[in-house]
């Protein structure tokens, strides 16, 4: 525990969601589903059993104060050299996490994989709504340090903002690959909103959107990330109540394995 | 619409829930399910078609300001002579509704049907959490004007409070019946947390608790309420995502029919 | 097969249903579920293994001609002395079945267990809609030869008709028991719309209605039927697509066992 | 409403289906699911908010007379210049719709996206069964004015007919693209049987068939249709009871958005 | 941990089941569901927080050697004075548990609550099949020390055996109550096959059987057990894959709470 | 029956599974689902109606003796010239089947399509666990006569073994195609663990693993197999309890159709 190089932290909160609720149940669903998969990745030829990993469990969060609580807990972890693997929770949890990490790693880059632009300034009267996440992150790390990939849903205005700041990288051409190479010496945080995947594969998310990335595309991205300085990641927006049969949780656990092996 | 005697108002919010989420989907689920039942009640020998009912649809609510919004909307309705039928939403919606009605009807009595005491002063840092509803209601209308029935879950401390204030009426003996007779000249609001029913019948609620009342006991209560001055009611805590098959919504629609016929 | 005393016939049709569809899948669902129960009934102290039963499978039915096809098939069976056990299908299948049997057994009595009056003359432009079943049966066997039990839903007009013809027997007092005694020398056909049961127990039916009979009440009825001249029965309106987990099919199979032992 | 350029019409009927029932529930399921997606399409760079759209709700249909009723209603709409967006219902609803439109637009072309040939002359004794749809359409508009795409299931005889009349276009090569260019000056109606999509993505259809088109292929088709004279379309065969979690309804709503933007 | 007075042990095995599988998932399902209920029982006016309870987690079991492994683990626990609460698992797990306890408590009485007689000598070639549990228990503790309650399914032969040995107590009359009084000075182990409850309430069990006991009857039994020397109990046959919505796990957790308070 | 050229045999057993159980329900699920698809394959331009096929039903299997029973039954079938189509059941059923066939066809080749290496020598104390299947097969037919395709999960050690024996063929390049050509004169048995497909398409399997083959890749393989001497195949690990909506069973039935047409 003391000498762990990776800390897993569950952030079980669904405070600002609308419609399909239950992202607060995701951290435990991912852990339980990981029993169905191996610790070894044939794609990376690496094994989680060779890593020192401490699962710190879930942080108890309450709807009225969750941002401060996450910030405090991550700040505590940031004092060590551990890399962090976050299991959300709704996407808004990325905001306080990245706030802390951006103070620790001054030249932090953030890559958000998401079906949605999430660039609204406010939604449902809240600036911390899960529809505002990428905007908040951009304000924290600077627009030039944020990139989005897998985006395919938003308002016309959001897409105009994204274009203005050159935020969106195309996952199908070499855009994303080039960018990863370019920033390989920077500390990198990857926020994976699981709705970036096609809902055919990942049906159990809060807000599904057709036309998403395939698992093969994710595996290609993993290869591209091998040389990066990945210092943390989160998996968010898995929604167990709509994950009939539980396969989305299994895929999320597989994504978590690859990402942890890249840390 | 203008001359309606009953207004149906949907309050689609699940702001403070934990665990099984989705009470915000309940108002429309109840409306859709009502297609499967008749408008006539053989128990009361009354027909909804003979009542003037306006369904005002759902009030758009946002997690950060819902209490004020509900209060404003109900205050608007309270200016007419219409009786109101509320389809929640989580139980906390009863608080602003009863606040407004208690100002209109000075000697208002409130009967809460609920599996849970809901007498905590605060839960998850919030005084408006659905675990605090009955306490907030008691503070609004006065402890002597609130009664609970169907209660079978709470902390030891909550049960002590309930006993101290003589809050809980026994639905199996004549306690509830006598009380209804006793207050029959007072305006009465009934808040129906659907988890008061046994989860065998009403499986799709946010927090199920075995040992609940049967539909027959509810029908008996309806007979007892025939002479009452019922001025409004709410149905809360139906949770469509866990209502496999949709039967709980049908039962909720049946409960709504009886209650509206009693208005 | 030749010397069977009971013929099981599946009538897989859902032609006139609205809303929750799938009663056509019920016959096979009941057969499959019967694997989970024993052939021996401790209530009747009788065993299906001591009866000669031929399962004739399902009759292929098409929505445009099903009434004639059922009639033809049942007429064929009616030439033998076999008693018949019908697994529906929607409730309308009872109409052609009873038509044939009423010609064979001139003094036939019919008992319909159903949550709904089903006394409409026409529904959705059809006189064979499942909302008209009891009316059609009454026209076939004569109003004086039909009784309903378990009824708790209908229009005000339907209930008036039912009262006029003294159709409804109360299952809670001795009304039903007395009637069964009274007609014990007549051939009797029992049509069991499974929605007569409480939806807490029997959730997977096309049109659920709270306040239904318990399994214990059904078992009491079985005791009362022991001296009757039961010559056939049907089980209708099981709706497998809304029978999450499949328990309603198991209960239906249990009901089928008791009824077959009474034949 | 008066000056709407697009009319949405729901046709909630599942009259001839067999097996997995419930296409009658689809129109409302699509509407409800559309809450989860944006009105703006980044693929077409167009926004539904800039179109004048009137949702006319659902037409009440009864199993015995639905063809005539649909025909009458569409005939009424056809008197305006509005384009129409139909939410079925089973596929047979296309027959009366196209009948009316072929009388209004004399040189109408019809493109059917469907996993199944649907070229039977009769099925279950009915010429209006959903297995006969493409044949009926061909008889209405003429075999030379009908093309099918996405087809991968049928009898050997049906495939021979399709070949004889050169009905099937290959969606993977340039066949479909060329055809759309070729007929771009003709009024065009597109009938989308949602089972044309791969069941991995669109699991909630009445009759799933593996090997279907991807969402990317649908988006490519949309680009090809931009220059067409699209005058109407329908979405049929969504089957909510087997749409666990509700994702197929969300994808159907996304398909509806793109198609409406192309009108 | 050292001074715990109650040990919870999970036995996640479904080795001999047929049909509805998944009892091996029950121990964790019960633990997770316990989050939805309070620790205080208003029925017993006792609180789990005032007891010293150690949850020892699940024992890893493999299908080929599970009987010996359970026996070894329970033997280890039996050396302390802790009482034990077992979360199964299929019913067969009771056999090795009771074997060990009967060696520790020489005059041990066993009460099995079960819908099924489970008195077969062998089933599917195995003497440890879950259909043989009560017979094996009787052989271990002696037929005179075993009683069954809630039984309503079995073969004719099994019921004859049960009668011969006077095994079955009637839960509806005073039979069970008298017996509990009579043996109140003996150490008592209660094995709760959750299918003893009515499937209306407890739908998620491996083999449902209508006509089961109500929650109220269970609560009455708990009152009767207050004076007993209860030294352990098990809860078996919860089957999470058929527990749609998860209510059966919540009821099982409620049953566990009452039983633990009685230890 | 006597002159059938293909025998379908159901092996309904889930004896060694862990986690998601229910593969024993698969044979009937596949049969029922086959009603939703045609008998004609447009890919192969062949029709099952032109083949003589005998469905021998399911073999009753018990957990303690299933290996011997399968072996005996297959041995009986092997005396005829019939080719066999096996519907499992868990994957371990392939072991006794291939044992018998390898004695009949001395130069038998085996191709296993599977997401998992299944090369463990023992798992959960059993050498017949479904995690050991490919190893057992290799021991029966010789390592040089076994190939795996679609593999993407295993321990590091298993992948080393696979490499050492050159077991894994790449389904994406020409590796598999070349091999099939190379062995086209040998009798060939194909074991299809349905988890070889991507869980997006085939969600209802015991152990899902993302990154699987598409239906298009399967169809390509079928084309390559047209010239082979296929003498039998099995479909295993379909898990109906997690097959929400039942689509995986439909896809399995489609796979079965193509494979039977190749026999």
C-alpha cells in the first residue's frame, strides 16, 4: 500500500445528471466486472500483476459538497508520486481532479475522449453540470492544453467554439496520433467519457450517441500512448442501471486495464 | 382548462436520491401507464370522466433551484380553487408544496404514507434530502398536524422522535380510521411515498422495504377518506428504471385514479 | 396418445391486444416453466403422472382467420371424450372454444376468472376484441349460465350490465363457493384470465390490475371445485415479454397443474 | 403549425407482426428518446431548430381498419406542401402512405432500407403482412421505381425476384451512390426499416438480422442524399419491449434527426 | 475482529443447480443491497450497530471440492464462541455447515424454512444435490431433531416420508410456535431457503413456488424465536440473475438483519 | 430421420462455469430463436430445406457424469455417416465430442474460434474446466492439428504456450485463409465459442471480451470453408440469462444456419 505506484480511486457521484441516472454506481460495477477478465493484456504484453496498485476504495461524496471533497482527496494523493486511476461517477468529477493535477504538473496536457463537446458555460443553472466539463477543464489548464477526440454531438455554437480553439482531433486520420507524438514529453491526463465508444459496444452509458469509436480504435490509441508521460486518467459516465447484462462494465474494466498498464 | 377543478402537476426531479435513481422519470411513466386502466373506479363508483381535470404537464426543474421553482409554481396554482394532484419526483418535492398549501389552508393536516420515518434533520449535508421530508413537513405545519402511516424503517432515534410526538398511526388497527374521522373537517393533504406499499406489489421504488401495506389496505383507507376535505395529494418515489415490466407504474396510476376521485 | 383423457392445446395468438403484446408466446413459456415444478400437488394429493395426458402442441394461427381455425380444431377434439386444457393466447380464444363445447354439453356452465368485466359489445371496431370476451360468451351460453369472479375493472356501464344479469360472484365471501355447489352436476368450463391474480404475484400479464386474488384464494377455489364436473379450462393473457425473470410463467404452470388434476 | 414545412405523424400499429411484438409503442419511444440528443447535426451542419416542424401526434389506429385510416390521414396531409416524417409502427404502414404519395408525385421513386426482401405475395393469409411490404410498394409505384438496400434475408425465391427486377443496390460499393445521383431530380421517399442496421447497434427491432449496416454507412448515405428531392420518409419496426436500456430508441431518434434535416 | 460475537461467511457456490443458475452471486448481492436498509429493526427494537460483527468475506469454492472446503472453514470458526451467519450459495451448503455444528452442539435442533421437501436420497446422480438437503441434514442430526416449515412442493413419496417422521410444521397455526417454545433450551440452527417466501415478494430465487409465506409471517416467527438459543443460520438460493431490479436482494438483506439480531 | 445427413444434438450443461451462468439453457434458446430467421442463406445461396436434418433434441446431462455421457452419445452417432451439429452448453462439451471424432477420423483437424486461449492445465481443481478446453483438445488430436482464431484473452503464460506451438491464426490477415486451404483435404471440426464475436453484437455470452470478430469476418470465413471437409461443429457458451432481448440467440441461430449449410 505504502509503495504503490498507482492509486485507484472511486468517485461515486451522479449529482448533475438528467435522464438516465446511476453513474454513482459505476465504480463498484467496474471492480466487480474486472473479475471476468485477465490481468494480462496481449495488446501491450504487460500484466497488472507486475504493477504495484492500491485500490483506495470509494470516496463518500454528497451532492452539495462533492467538488471540494474530491479536490481535497486528490490533493492528498498528489503529495505522493503515485499515478492515479479514477473510476467515476459523472463526468464533472474530472474538474476538481484536473484542477489539483494542473497545480502539480505545471505543463499538464489533457485529452478528453467524449461523444459530446461539453463546452457549455452553464447548464441547468450550474457551471459544474456534466455538460460544461470540457469548458471548465479548458479554463483550468488553458485552451491550448486541451484536446478532444471522438466528439460527435453538441450545439452549433459549441462546435464553433471547438473550431475556434482547434480543440477537436480526428481519431480516424493521423491527427490524434501526431498530437500524441508532439506532446510526448508533457505530463498527460486522459479523461475517458465512456460514451466515446459506439453504443453498440458500450450500451450502458448515461447519454448514448451513435457513431462512436470502436474498441480497435481504442487499442490503436493505446499503442500511440505507449511513449507518453501519462500521469493519470479517469473513466466516467458508465451507467449500470441501463447496462443490461453488464457487458458495458466488462468493457469498461478492459479499458481500465489497458489504461493502468500505460500509467 | 379554465374551469378545471383538479390540476395535475408533474415534478420530475431526483436531486437528492442515492442508490436507485430515476424518480425524475416517474411523472410521464404514470401518465403512460394510465392508458392500461379504466377511468371508472368500482370501489368508489365514480368516474374520472365526470371530473374536470387539467393536466398541466411537467415543471422543468433544475437540481440547484428546484425548491424555489416548485414553490413559485404551486403558489400560482394556489390562487385558484383547484385541488392539486402532484406526480413526483423524489419525496422532497412535498416540502415546498406543503409550505404553500399550509399558507393557504391555515388549519391544514398532513398525512404521510411512507415506509420510512424520514425524520432526520440533515442527510448528506442537506436539510432537503429525501430522508428529512417528514421532519421538514412537521416544522412547516406543526408536529401536531402531521401523522405518518405505514412506517416500518428508520433509525432508533427517529422512532423515538416519532413516539414522542405521537406521529405514527397503525394502519392495521382502527388508529388511522379514527384519526381520519377526527380531522374530517380540516383541509387534508396526503403525501403518498409509493414505498409504503409492499415491494411485492410495488417493486419499482427508489428504496424498497418489505412488510408494506397491501392494495386492499389502501382501498380501505380510500373508503375512510370519502368524508374528508382532501385538498391535494402527491405520489412520489416511483423509480421507473427498476420497474421491470412497468407494473409499478400501472399500480401508481391506479392509486392516482382513486386519489383524484377523492379530491 | 389414443387413450389420453386430457388434451393440452396451445393457442398462440395475440391478434386484438393493445399495449403490452406477446400473449402468443405464452403456451411455450408455460410448458418450459413447468420443468421447475413437481407433478404432484400436495394441496389435492394427486399427481399428474397418474393421468393420461396428451400435449397436442400449438395450433398454428394467423391473425385473419384464427377464430375459425380454433373452432375447427376444438370441434375435432370434441368428438372424443377427452377433457381439454387450453394454453392461450389472448382471452378472445375462449370464444370459439366455448362455442364448440356449448354445442357438445347442452347445459354448460362457464366460470370466468378475470380482473376485467370484458362486457363491451365492440372495441377497436371488433366484436372479437379481448375486451368483449365475457359478452360473447354470455351470448353463446346464455347470460344465466355465465358467472364472473375476481372482477375489479371495467366501465361504469359494464358494471351496471354485470349487476343487471347478476354476473359477478364475490370470491371473498361464500358467493362463489355456494354457486359451485349449486351447479356441481352441470358440466363446467373455467376460463382463467391470469390477470385475475394480483400483479404482485402475477406480474407478466397483458393488462395488470392491482387488488387481485391471492394464490391461497385460488387454492381454496380448487378445493371447492373438487366435486364439480369440470370438462375443460383455459389459461389466457400471460405475456412473457413483461414477465421479467419468468416467475409468472412458473405460477401459470402451477395453476395449470392444479386445474388439470381437477379435470 | 399552419406554416410548418415538415409534419411528424406517428402510426402506432403492430397488426401483422409475429414473435417479438410492440412496434406500436415505437412512435412515443422515439419522441421520448429525442430528449437525449441535440437538435444540431455536426454531420450535416444543420439544426432542427431552424426548421418549421409540426408534430401531429399519433393517429389512433385499430387492427381491422388501419390501412384505410392511414390512407385518409395522409391524403389530408398531402393537400399541403408539407413534407412528412412518419414514425411507425410495423413496416406495413408504408403501403398506404406510399399509395397516397405516389398519386401526388407522379414520378415518385422509393428507396427501402431493410434487412429483409419483404417480397412475399401473401403471408399468414394477408397481403398486407409486414413480410409483403416491398412487393406491395412495387405494385403501387412500379417495379422500376423501387430499390432496396441493406437486404440480407429472404427466401431463395424472393432473392430471385429481386434479381429479376434488379431491385437490390449494394450499399458497400458505389451502386447506391450512383443510383441516388441518377434519380436526384425525382421526388424520393425513403422507408427505413430499422432492422437494416446491424443488431449490435440497433438491438431493439422486431426481427433482428446480423450483418447489417453501420451508423457510418448511414451517415455516408445521408451525404449522398443531400442533393436529392426527398419528400418524405418513415422509420419502422422499432420494438421497444426488446430495447433493453432504450438505446435503440436513441439511435432511431438520431436517424430521424438526420432524415428530417434532409427533407 | 478478534472479539466479534457474530461471523458473516459468504459461500458463493452454485454447483448442483439446474435451470435458473446464479446462486453463487448471492453473497455479494445481499451485502450490496444492505446499503438500502437501516441497521435498526423496529420489530425487534434492536440495532446491528450494537453488535460486534465480523464479515469474513467469501470463501473461494470450487465445484469439485466445495463440501470439504466449507467443512474445514466452518470447523475453524467453530473453535471460537462466535455465532455464524451464512450467506449462500445453493442450499447444499447447509450440509457441511450443519455437520460441523452438530459435532460442536451435541443436542442441536435444525429448523429448515423451505418451499421444497428436499428429501430425495439422490438427484442427478448426486447425494449432495440441492434436492437432497433436508434428507442429508436429517441423517446428520437425527430425524427427530429436524423440522421443516413453509413446505409446499415435493413428490408424493417425499411428502409421505415427511409425514412418517412428522417433519413438517404448519406455519399458519400454532404448530411452529409450540415447537419453538418446546425446544427453547436447545441450540438451534435455522436454514432459510429464500424460496420459502412467496415469489410475489421474493421473485429472485432459483426455484420459485407460489403460495409461500409472507413477510409478516416471517416477522411473527422472529418474535417467537426471541427466547431461543439460536447459534447460527443460513440464507440460501437467492438467484441474482433473475432478481430484476434487485428487490429480492433487499428483502434478503432485511431477513439477514432480523436473523442476526436474534443471534 | 433414418436417412438424415446432419444430426443436431443439444448438450445443455453448465457444470464448470463461474460468474455468469446459464449456458445449459442455450440449446433450446437457439432453436426458439431460429424461428425469426429464414432457412435460406443469401451468402452461400443454399437452403436448409434442401438438407436432410434430424434434430435429436437434448441429451439429459448431470454435473457428475456429463463427460462420459456425451462421449457415449456421440460414439453412437459416430457409427453413422451423419455429420454433427452440436448446440452447447459450456465449452468443455467439445472435449468428449472431439475425443470420439478423433478416433473416427484419424487425421482430424480442429479449428477453435474463441476469445480465450483456454490453455490452462487445470482450473478450479478440474482438468475439464472450460478454461482448459483448448489444452485438452490439443492433447487429444495433437498440438499440430489444432489452431485457434479470434483469441484475445489469456494469461501471459498461455500466450507463450500458444506461440511455442504456433496455435493462433490471425483472422485479419491471410493466415487463417491459407491454413484452411492447406488442410482442405483433412476432415475438419470447428468449435465456435460464441465469445469469439464482438460483445457489441453477441452480448449474451458467459465471459464477454471486447475486440472480437464481426459478423462480416465470420461470413468471410464461411466462404473460405466452402471447399473444406467439415464433418462437424459446435456452438458453445451462449448464456441466455444475460441475453437481454434475445438477440444473441438469433445471431447464434444465424451462425448455426451457415455452419450447417457448410456441412
